[in-house]
C-alpha cells in the first residue's frame, strides 16, 4: 500500500491516507520518527510496527480515558475510535482487552441504566434508548426483567399525582387519565391494571 497523502488533523497530529483512504493518525513527531512521506510505499513490516508499537497501546489507553468519567457501551466506544481513525483490527483488539478486563460491560451498563431510568421512564422508552446506544436486544430484555416491578410503581405514582382518588372519576376522565400516561410510553394494559388495583384498594379502605 502507498501513502497517498499526509494531512494536518488535530492538535499536532497527522492523518495518514493509504491508497487514498484514511488509514491512521500519528503525532507529527511520530511521522518523522517512522520516516513517513507522501508517495512512499508502506511495507507490511513497517505498518505492523506502527500498529504494535504505537496504535494498539494508544487505542487501549484511549478506551480507558473514554470510560474514566462515564460508563459507555461497546458500540459507543467503537464509534468514537472509528471517528478518530484507528484501524479496525486495532479497535477490535483494544475492545477485546477492555471486555476481558471488565472495563467495558454492556450487561452492566444495561442493568445500571435501566435501574436508574426506571424511576422516571417507561420500559418502552428505556428499551429504545438502550437500543440506540447499541445494546443487544437480549441484554435489554434481561435488564428490564430485573426492574419490571418499578414500572408498576411509577404508573401508580403517575395516576395518584393526577387523581388521588381515581375511583371518583367518570369513564371519560379515566380514559383521559390513561391516555396521558400511555403517551409517556407506558403499556396500556399495565396502566389499566394498575388503575383498577388502585380503585379496588380505595374501595376496600373505605
């Protein structure tokens, strides 16, 4: 493969193009150290050295930095590394190492995210948000199962907030109440069930 161009990137770094495609990023000093120049053929041996001595260690450190303040999903980390032009094989190895060390753990992320958000959001909304973050469907379902009771509690709070005594509502008022809660992403059948439970509780208490 040939180095077709070397362009300024960010903060003293250069983006190396291989065969007219973005290849990888090095600091300006590293470009000099590896004696890289536009138009030269990049041998397999030299490319391997760049990967092993510079790109792979840096990519692993970059993952730790990305996870330092906030937990992220594997998909989020992978996309960030792609945006920074790390080669695919470098990303794969770095992510595998992070998974082995439990620095990256989509199962842990899904469980923690679901636990925190289940206090204020519906299962449907949480599921969509986790899916957008690249969490596999099986892990989403597993996390939601662990917090299933939380949604019932949240629906209950939503109903009582709007009507302390829902048994006194007319049919039309109940439908309006249920509609307002379902529009927040809560399951309609579950909302009806919780509403009926609250009405029976009020009746038994009185």
